[in-house]
């Protein structure tokens, strides 16, 4: 239950960041470009183009996990430790890297420098492509395969409910914050740091299980 709850938090926070960024992108660019419509259009087009490259980024996360899974399971066979824990440990770098990408994208989005938003666009599309593949892969490794469909549907439904927070946040930005998402972005950067707890807890659990010989 704890493992599922932390994974839900990890997915929900990062997914909320992506939804909020897309929803506030026009306001962000308008503020940074001082209302210059040509500049806003240029950056909006650049963002749209980067979304295509998510197709090219997605396989790298799976490749990373497959390579690490083979490596860790080979080590487990040699040491007699838990093969299932070794397989689960292969998800840790993916979870941590996705959190790191999201943190980088969040920090760049929070810095009020217009040219820096090109880096924000790149990090956003890589982070998003890693997020959903990593989510499915983790559920496959962390829970019995016969429950995958139920767990996948549940985690996506619950994370979608969390994503409804974007609407009161949009209202806050449009109203009291006068279309400036800067303070909301800074707060969400701090919340994003919590996502690193999930890969840390998974890693600690795997190391504890691997230290105990697997019973045949």
C-alpha cells in the first residue's frame, strides 16, 4: 500500500506540473515577451514542434530499464539474492531521472528569462515521455502481473482526480496573481522535490530484500 501511495504521489505531482505548464504557457510567454505577439507566436510554435520529438524520446526510458534489469538480475543470480528485488531496482534510475527531468523543467519554467524557455520545452517533452512509460513499467515490476490492469486504471484515475487542482490554480493565476504564474511555479518546484522520495524508498526496499538470500 505504501509503495502504491508513493507511486501515485510521484505520478500525480509530475502530471499536474505538465498540465499546469501547458495551461499557463500563453500567460507565461506573454509576460516574458512583454506582450509582443510575434515573440509569443514564435515560442508557441517552438513548443508545438518540440512535442513531436516525444516519440523519439520515449524508447530511451525502456532501453535504460531493460539494460539495468538484465545487469541487476545477473548480479542477483551470482550472489543468490532476490531476483524480483533486482528487477524492481532497475526502475529506480528511471523514477529518479524522471523526477530530475521534471525538476529541471520546473526550475527553467520558473526563471523569468524568455530564451531559457527553449530549454524548458525540451525538458518538458522528455520528462513527459519518460513519465507514462515509467509508470507502466514500474507497476509491472512492483506488483503481481495479474493486477496490472486494475492498478494501471486506478493510478491513472486517481492521478486524474489530483489533476483537477489545476482549475483552482488557474483561477488563482488569472485573478489575484494577474496572469503571472511565477509564484505558483516556485511553490510547485518545492512540491516536485517530494517526488524524489519515491525512488529513494524503492531503492532502500530493494537493497534490504537483496541482502536476504532468495528462498528457492
